[in-house]
């Protein structure tokens, strides 16, 4: 297939080299002035004013899309069912539409999920604050902090202690780029070539059979590196052991193969059985040991058509554009829906108009949103039934004889364990698609398969619950659609925390509402 005289692969290769080709000679001459010891954009961006200008355009939060964009608002207000689906976890108290890379550290700095006093006051008494491991993908200082503190110590040090260290050593700089994502996250200091800088990603890829490299993090082609630099942070993860070491559940994901959700499930099943990692939290209503999925774009894209066709993350989210008369890689990282420049670079050969491309994306995303909601209703139904059965079993003579409330709850959990594990499995699948930030577009068929399985497993959970309850003479009518709780109040209009969703999001929800 030809695109403007080039094959698709050669076009992408040319695009990938444009950044290096358009660096000035002075940039090469002054490259030695850049250092990982000072990863700030102010230090690294001096020779690249156009790239810094593009990066700073991400400060604009006025352009939401139907299912994303750069405008912060409370997703709990938009989707109040999340407060029950994540019952007992910090996400049920504060969960917002994330902003772009300019805000990567600011968002973490401001979210109430990182506010010990707020969470303690709202029922999460045992919360002691996030570990420094949470900073792994939110700050350009991470490689330097790891060098200074050591990998395990960096992960286990409380988040706010690490912030205080950065303030003391390097100044405040929070409402800018001084603590957030920087050039150093993806580029080498001497020649601005692409590299992987995050130890957890390098460790996980090495575990899958990929070869590491001291200079670049991984041995990879330029095209592959245009994926790696993004995927090193856009992944599912958990914190392992007392040191809270950032770890990816990839041991069952074969090299050079697309990921299936069953591989992640197998990993967590093994961790559960061994006791190395039992759960992210215990659900407040069902008492099931739950798993919280986190932005698994790397995993989801692996099974998508774009990946099969050799298209990288950078091709879609950082296309080559003309800026001040130069051809440069766009560093205003955002949704391709804003202008379709990236889409048209590959789709120019087709007869698709811009409207048709937008409609295609909208159809996929709206269908995914419907499937998500169907899965949510099924899981809410299971939660509702488990709550009813738990209440009835507490009145059963066998469990009433247990005087300790904690021991009684544990005994009931054991009695209905198969249903609880189905709650865990169904929720993990639903959350995998919901937390993946493309609303299905990265791999539509896989997203829909996973959501179908989520709804099916929730229904299986109800059947298993019925079997367990019947052994104690408890009967209940299985719920068909679980109740959706009321939306939380608007906390801070105009702020990242608790702001109402924009009209474009609400209108999209109306269009794909499930009867």
C-alpha cells in the first residue's frame, strides 16, 4: 500500500526521525549541558522552544471529548455507579477525568485520593497516604530519585515525603513542569534519542524476554521505541510487598503476542494463592478481595488493528505537524479527535471523509460505553444480592453463634466464596476496559469480548450465590439490574476535584443510554 509515494512503514520511520533531523546544530553542540540530574523542561527545553511551546499548549483544559479530552471533572458525578462498584476504596470518593501530561504531577498533587485527612474523614480509617511508588509515572525526577534513594526505598517512601525532598533539593515548581512529565522521561540527554527510563517497565519487559540496554533501557528499533516511551507508564500495575515496589502483572504475557485479560487474571490468581498479593482492597458491601485496574493502554493496544499494522502510540497522539515553518513531532499530546491530523496521515488513501472517520470512532466508543454500562448493571445486581444474602446469613443460627463480628464476617465470606470470587473476576474485567482510556477504540473486539465476559461472570456469581445460600435455607430473588446510587455533590466547581461533567459528555451518555 502506498501513501504519498511511501509505504506506511517507511512513512512512520521518516516521521520518527523528523525530530532528530530538525534539531539545530547548536542543540547537538550544547547537548552536554542537559543532564538527568536536572530533568526540568526549563533545563532541557532551552534549545527546543517550539517543542516547549507545544507542550505548554496542554495547559488548555477547554477541549473535552465525549469520553476524554483535557478537561477535569468528577467522573463520580457523571457515573455515580462507580461509588458502589468501588465501594470501600479511595476511587469511590474522588475520581476525575485526567488532564494532559503538563498536569501529570499536579493532578496527583491535588486529587483527594492522595489526601490522608480527607479519606480518613470519609470512612477510610486505615489510609496513611500514597507511597512514593505512585510518583513513578508522574514525575520526570523519577530516574534521579531512584539513583539517589535506591529502587526499593524510592517506592516505599511516602509520597509527600518525596515531594518534600524535591522541594528542599530543587524548589517548589509544582504548578508548572518542574515536578511533572519532562523531556527527560523519553529522551537521552546527549542527542535526544528516544529511551525508556522507568525501571518497572524495563523489569517487566525483561521478564517477558526482551533485552535490556544500559543507554536506551531496552534494545529496540526506532519504531518500537515510539511505543515503549508511552507504554512505560500507560499500564496496569500494583504495589508488591512491604516496600510497595511498582510491579506489572505480565509474567504470563508471552513476548511479541497480544495480551488477553486471562493472562492478567492468571497472574493475580497465582499471587492470591501464594499470598504475595491478595487484593487492592476489600469491597465494602460484598467483602470480596478486589482488584483495581489502572489505565492498561499498553495491554489493550497490543491486540488492536493499529498495532498489527505497525502504527505506534506516537503516530496517533504526536503526529508530525508544521509549526513556524518547520516539520516537527507535535508535543501537545492529546486525543486525535481534536483535528484528525494523525488519522489522515494513514487514512488519506481511503475514501473516508473526516465526518466518516469521526462517525466510525463515535460508533465504537458509544457501543463500548453501552457494553460498559451493561456490565456495570450486572455487577451491581450481584453486589445487591450478596448484600442481601450476607444480611440473611448473619441471622442464621450457625453464624449467630460466632460472637466476634470480624470472625462472623469471615465465616460468611467463606460460605459464599465462589460468588465473591466471581465478583472479583467480573469487576476486574469491567474495570480493565473502563480504566483503559480509549473507550474501546484501541482494540474494539477485545474490549467487547472482555465486557461480555464481565456481565456473564456477574450472572454466574448470582447463580453460585444462590447455590451457597440454599445450603442454609436462604432464598432470594436474583436482581436483574442493580440499583445506581445518587450522584455525589459538586465539591469544588471549576476545580479538578468534584467539578460537574461538560455537556458534550452528558449528551454522549444520553445518546447511548441503556434502556
